[in-house]
C-alpha cells in the first residue's frame, strides 16, 4: 500500500460506533426488524428535535419529497419551482407526480434560491416551490413564503443536508409546511439510507404514513400485534417507502450525537475560514445573516485569480492524498432537464457548479489533517 493511500484524507466520514452496534443488536434480538416500534420512537424524537408536530420516517429523502408533493395536492399539469443547483432528486420528485420542474437561479454567496429568484421563476401553473438548504446553509424561508403564501403556493423545504442547521434561532425546516430530510451516509445524521418527512399538518402526516406502506388501512405493526389481524383495505395506490427498525435504532443514537457533531464541524469550518481568508482567489461558504450552517458540504469557490482552476485544484489535492469533491451539480445540464434551463438563464448556478469544490470536513478531523489541506490550497503547484 502506498503512502498516499495510507494517509488519505476523506471528504467525509460518518460517526458510527459501539452505541449504534448495540442499538442494532437490540433490535435484532427483539425479533422485529421491519418498520415498527423503533421507527415510531425515532419519529417522535426527530419531531421534538426539529420543533415540528409530525415526523414520518421513509426510505430516503427522495421518497419524502415525493410524498410531500402528493399530500400537498401537486400533480399533472402543475409547475414546481426548484433550484437546478441541487442533487437531481430535487428536480426528479415533481416529475414523479406528473408535474413540471421549473428552475430558479441561486444566490452566489449561499448557493440557495432567494425570494427574488423564486418569484422570477413563477408561472401561472406554479403549485409548489421546493427550496433547498444547500450543503447545510439555511435558506431564507420566510422571504420565500412571503412571495408564495399570498398566491396559495405551498413551500416544501428540502433539508436533505440540513440536520443541525438553524434558521432564526430554530432548526431549519421548523417553519415550512413540509420538510424532507436525508439520512444518507454523506449526511451528518445517517441511518445508512433513510429519510424523514416533517410537517405541522396532522392530516398530511396521516396520509403520508398510509401511502408509505402501500396505502394499507392496517399497518404491518398493527397486524403483527393482533392474534387475528383485521382485514386491510387499499383506498388508493400507495408505495413501499418504509424505514426499518434497524435503521431507526441507528437514527435514534445518531440524533443524540447531532449537537456534538455539528459543534465540532463548525469549529473546524471556522479554522478553515481563518486560514483560507488570506488566499487570493478562494472564497469559502459562510453562515448567512439569518442562521447557522452545519457545513454538511463545506464548499469553496475557486476564482479566476487563483493559480489553478477547479479541476486542476482537485487534481493537486488528490496527488496529496486528499479527497475533495466537485461542488453541487446543475440539474439543467443533464439529459432529463436540458430543455428546462440553460447556463444563460441560470448564470449563478452555472458559475458555482463550475468553480466550487467541497473540502474534507468531519468530526474527527485533526489539526494536522486540516494543515495538509490548507498547505495545498496555499501552494497548489508545490
């Protein structure tokens, strides 16, 4: 094994350990590993932590977005405003319900849509807007709702990256009508795969719970707990979007660690900011005025006055055994959505997609590891 491989710095490492192992073991020993009591427990704990009344555990964030659109009444013939500057799932979700994604540009400093970019993208057929806390940076929800609420447009928050970020002193997503969350391994709170839908609308939550389980009138847990299971009925076409108790057990432990993980990440992000501040041509994403970021993806913009372009800097980091990543994708550049937007109509999206990269950041990152990254950023040509 080479020295580079032995000393590789990963872009992200999840915090999983003995507590998660013990939690999963207990579920296995219980004999009930599918969606059941642990999922319900995780839902209650997550709702409390995110300051919302209802939480519905699902298989991933994409299915949470899918259900959010359905319960909000979005369907064929409707338009849904979304950022192109996001993982493609944000644009895919409207297509699943027969709606048309309409792309809004983003703010250059935060990478998020704004009230102005959303308003510019609205059409007479707009039924919903999906806003994203990109990389964990909180979106200005109230400003967007001020544009959408008077028009009867539902605002759905894609907080896939947002667990542990805050907006005006509360968890992100707390003020949205519907919020979707991701627990993918690249996220700060992970269950391997998995997601959550949160809302203060009890009726929407109840329907989402039914739809995630094939729209059965009697849940699997209810059938299991009864000696004579009542006959189930299916009032509509549902989905298999369930989370397992194995995943939920991990999620409960992860949720208890969230404040510590975010605190450590913010300390490391602050040190990056201090050390990078004097490097001409590099701009590190920062907290907006209205909230704090968990810095799930700590991205840096590589300007024209930096010695290397983004691709060259990625290569320089890789040669030093440092795993960085290209910044957020632009969905409008990919085959399914090339007719929905262009670089000319989404100039900030195009610029950030071409010029940003994600730096390594994780809870156990040492000062020595950070120093290696910073050294390459300062002297990229050796």
